[in-house]
């Protein structure tokens, strides 16, 4: 049985809030909300969110998904935010070390835009420093990426 969009959203919303960081993402007041500048012009629309206590998060509204980019990954326009949340839910179900590798992510509406809100983890994927500093996590990350077909 294939679930439709609203059923997938309802299932995720029902599961949310069972981790303290999810609860924070769901309920923390928004301090600021601004378009995040990206180096990739074809990327999905992303907003940098500052939550209470200065915590950074990234919001990807359903309305800002680039259909060409989604299609290149075999997705529909409405699936990338759901997949981000589902990846976190799977990591949460597996526990450590996956909860340290995948940032918490929830479905939340901000300024009337529904989408995924992910815990802010910054970095540069081109610079190998993070890989060199955490060689013990490389196998777990590779396994998880292959599991979710990332």
C-alpha cells in the first residue's frame, strides 16, 4: 500500500516530539528567518532560522523545492522535506552512532510555509577536515547513506 502525501505528513507529525531536540525545533520561538544564500543556483530554497538561545536551523519549505533537482534524485516536488525528516526518524530509531551523524529534523510551518526544519550543522563538504577528525564514524555514515539511497 502506498501512502499519499497527507498520510506521510500525518505519520511524521505523530512521531515527532519524542526527542528533546525535536521538541525544541517544534516549539522554540523564531528569532529570525531569512533566505539562506547558497553557492548552488539550482538548489532548493532554504532559510536560515535562528531559534531561541541562538540555535541555528535550516528550513526547506515544500513550496521552495526545485522540481528539476527533485526529479534528478527520483523524487517528486513534495518529497524532499519528508525524506529529511524520515532520515532523522530512522537514525533516531537506530540510536548511536547514527543520532550523532544525522541532525534532528521535524516538519514545521514557519511564516505560513510548511517544510522541514533541521538542526543547524554547518560545515564545508569540500574540506576533508571533518572526515579526518572522525574516522570512526565514516563506516556508519557510508552505511546510512547507502541505506537511505542518498
